[in-house]
C-alpha cells in the first residue's frame, strides 16, 4: 500500500473508532462479513496476528498473505516475497475515493543509493473504485555474479492498490513486490474484488 493511502485508511478507522468510543457506544454491525480466502499461491504469514484488532471492535477486518517470488534469472534474489493485504472498515466515504483520482501520482524516485528505482505506472477508475500502480526496477545483487553475466540486467516488479466503497464500508486490496507482469499483479487484485465486494 502506498504510504499516503495507508495513512488515510488508518486515520479514517481511528477517527470512526474514537468517535464511537466518545459517545459510549460501538458501531452496530449486524453481521461481520466473511472474508474471502487467500488466492492460490498465497499463505498466511507466520507472524500474522490471530485476529485483526478492528474485528474485535466491530469496525472492520483484514487478511494478509505472502508468496515466494519466482525470479526470471539467477541475477536477482530480492524481493523474496510478494505480500497481499485486503480489508474492510466501517464508515467508508466516497469523498476519499474521489479524492484519490484527483491526487497526482507520487513522482519517480531512486532508493537505496541507486539499487532500486520506483515510478508511477498508472491510476484510474476501475470496477467501482480507484486502482493505482507503482513500478519498481531492481538491479542485480552485489556479488551475485562473478562472471559479469548480470551486467545491464534489471528486474521489474509491481505494487497495486485498489480502494472502493461498498454498502457504506471502505474496502481495500493491496499487493506489493509482485515479481512478474503488471497485468499479472492486477489479476491478483481483480480476482479478489468480486468476492470481497460480495461479502459486504
């Protein structure tokens, strides 16, 4: 999840929760949605919490997963895993979704002294929400190739974030460090949009 979206979601959930607490009540949720299972290939991280703290408060729920990345050549060994998170929370506002479309994409930037380059790869309305792509270009690991066969090679991988409001709940699907094509990364997100929306 890109930092500004993560912060926005956290702030909205915190405001909603604190507002309810200040009134001495918990938001009424007739039934907690059943979260879809992780897509094929993804597993629950070993350090994942037993339950989302927002679920205990009746405010939302989240699921996290990870899968080992398959690299196109032996020149690369990071990022080792793609991570996936999808969630819902009470009090979704269409204003936030509309605001995402009007915000400029974060500019390109170099990271880790030039070993990684990040750049915008598209943001637009998609399936009732907004989808945002970030493209990362990685370079061969230092010392991984003693014969120079990795010179000039690069590795492309993607992060995809989708956010929408369904039945008064904000839902979000985010995949990071996905080694493979942009369309493949989007496919993981698209595969969850229907089941997650229907669960609301």
